[in-house]
C-alpha cells in the first residue's frame, strides 16, 4: 500500500475509534472533578475526584 493510502486508513480508523469512544462513554460530571488551578484559591485539598462520594 502507498504511504498516502496508509495515512488515510489510519485517520479513518482513528476517527471511527473516537466516535465510538464518545458514544460508548458515560458523560463527565464536571461538578465532581477537581478545579484545574486551585492553588491559593482557598479550596481545601482533601483528595482527588475519585475520593468523592457517589
């Protein structure tokens, strides 16, 4: 196969995987995620998002 055809097949498979993953994954609940930048904001650091109650 030519490099251009391999590149096209790769990107098609990659896009198909991303579409499948987006549809198969549960939505992200942003309320339970940590703030990206919490340094100095007064928020207590008591653990990561996986230690939050469900």
